[in-house]
C-alpha cells in the first residue's frame, strides 16, 4: 500500500513539473498550452504557404501578407506574443 502511495505521489509531482515546464515554454512563445490560444491566421498562413507551392499564382498573396507583417513589426503595431 505504501508503494502505491509513493508512486502516485511521484506521478503527481512529475505532472506538476511538466505543467510548470509547459507554462514556461508558453511564456517564452515556444508553444501554445493553457493561457494563450493560437490565432486562426497562423493556420491560414500555413495553408497559404502550401497552396503557394501547388499554385504559383498565389505567391503574390503570401508576399503581401509577409510585407504587411513586416510593416506592422516596424511600426510596433503587433499584439504581444506575435513577434517573429
């Protein structure tokens, strides 16, 4: 019985440490975990990049989006957590 309690305690400790690690990684902007939700534009941008490979005529849309993002970064208009 004591071994079961010790193993359960160790398991809970590991889960708590992983939670703290994931929160730290989220704070650094490496992952989305609990507090921040990914933007829908991230998924659409990824789809546009793939579509650009399949349809070269879409390349101008990707370039315009990149230019707008660069202009926003230069002007400091990006919301926190979206700097790249």
